[in-house]
C-alpha cells in the first residue's frame, strides 16, 4: 500500500476491523518511512453493474457519484458525512440486491429521493429539482406542495 504522504510502499497494518455496514474492512496503517498514519477501506467488488443514463449511455455503477450528489444536496445543511456515506451505502446495497447487470439512473434517483425525504426536506427539494429537471418557479412550487 502506497503512503499518501510520502509515496513509499513500505506501510504496515496497525489495526483491521469490519466496518459498521458489515460489507467493508477498515484498516489503520502506518508508513515505515514518514511514520504518518492513514486509513484504508476494502470492499468486496461484485460483478460489474452498469447504469443506463437518461441519454441512453451506459457507465459503470459508482457509489461515489451517489455520495457526491447527496453532498451537494446537503450543502450548508446540518448533516454529517457519516450519514451521507450511510445513505450511499444503503442505495448501493439496494441496487446490488436486485441482482441485475444494468439499472436505470432514474431508479437510483428514486432510491436517493426516498432516503433524502426522511433526512432533510431542503436536501430533498434540491436533489428533486435536478432529478425532475425543473425549469421554472411554478414547477418548484408544485414540488414543495407535494411535501406538505
């Protein structure tokens, strides 16, 4: 494992434990050269899953895209990064449980929306405005009225 600080490949594992999600390993490592410590994560990688985008294009499923979209939705909201990671983990587990090789980005978006609605209504509106491709104020008003 390469040290992110000095780029040497002489590191040692200090501690390993199963993460809260039960699907990954968290390892604390120490660099033999600079003595700095860092954390790595190991996940089981299943079969390649492709996401079918709105334009018909396909790309590999990327859990980080879900987390990144949630982070943008929660911008300046009182939500921890741990909760955002939990949301992304839950969506990934639900997607992988479907045991399909391709899934629509619309389905993934609905999974995210369902979870956002229970966490933060403002984040839900932000995400929904992109998901539903809202273009004017009346569409926003209708969307907000759905929350009431």
